[in-house]
C-alpha cells in the first residue's frame, strides 16, 4: 500500500519517474519470484526496441512516451538492478533535456538497451549465425530484413557491389528516422544504378541516405546502431542466388570491425544524391 501511494504521487509529480518506478517495481518483483526468464526479458527488450517512437516524439508529454520510457527503464532494472538508476537518469534527460542533453540521454539509453539485448542473446540463443542454402534467396532476404528492422538510429551497409536492386529490396525496411549509410566500391557499373535509385528512395520516403565510395572494400558488413555488426558471406544483392552463404554476428572482433569501417567511412568519397 505504501509503495502504491508512492507510485501514485510520483505519477502526479513526474510522469516519467512514476511510470518508471511502477514498471521497475513490477519487473523486479517478477524477476525475484522467478516469473521472468532471460528468454522473456530478451523478448521484452526486443519489443521495446522494435516499437520505439521517433526520437523527437519522446519530448512530448503524452502517455505513450512516458509508457515507452518506463518500459525501457524497467527492462534494464530487471536485467541488472544496479543499472536501473542510470536508465532512469537517461530517460529524464530524454524528456527534460534540450539539444545536446536530450541527444546524450537518448544515445546513452539506446546503447544500454542494446547492451541488455546483446547480453541476453549471449545467454539464451547465442550470437546470430544464419546458414542459407544455395537458391534460398527468400531466406537470405528475410534474415537480413529482420536485422535491418532492428536499427533505431543508424545503419551502415558495407558492400563493394551495391546497386539499384539492393535499394528496392532492402532500404524500405529501415525504420523511419534511421540514418542509412551506404559504403560501396568505385565500380561505375554499380554506381550508375545505385545513386539514382537511392536518390529517388530518399526523396519519396523523406529518408536520410548517404553514399560514399572506397577502393579498400572486400567484405560485406551490416552495422546496426553502432552496437552490433553482422558479416555476410555474399553480396547483399546476390545473397544465396547461386551458392550457399552465412550471415554471422561479429562478437569478439566487433569493436575492431566497427572502428575499421567508421574510419573508412570518414575517409571515403562522398557521392552526391
């Protein structure tokens, strides 16, 4: 009863804190009583990431924003009670901060949610590793689509052979508001179809799409929200067409891979679209 009164008071004085306190209390009780498993927590955090509102809308004082932030704080606290206060602090920065403070709170909360997701995946299903047989082009497409849909802020495709088919097949699956970066090769044959297709997509969708080229590319990577990387054994546009391939999550070497391609991106040649 005392906790109920405290939550009611918090909801009235500070909706973010109130929702977070209520959700955190419910999650902690369920976790303590053994009613929430790692698998269930993983499903919850992935649903939170999948249903995240656009960043700008989280500044609005409406129940849906409070509810989403409360869920985010709760799942972090259920995963690790010691990190709950940090998540709550980030949620306050998202709601109350302006400019850099808001962005810092949002980015920090997203990194923390991805940390929860990655840790729970390691404990349950393990790193993503998808074997795709020769000719199973839909299986390849569907597997990559699901990874693209996980992005909430930024997605970087690295592939020396991107073209217009890649644009029409995959870019529409990126969530609205996600910045799309394409790091590709210098081959005129592919660029002549890629650039106009990406420009039309960006104009119609109102999306942020950037293309850069480099002659230093050999492998194919998908890097999601600066937090996870996946390597494809085949070019994204040709996955499983004529040979078996694998999509594998990069774990131990993730930071090295991320830094390598962020450095290449910084030095690469901009293609106007």
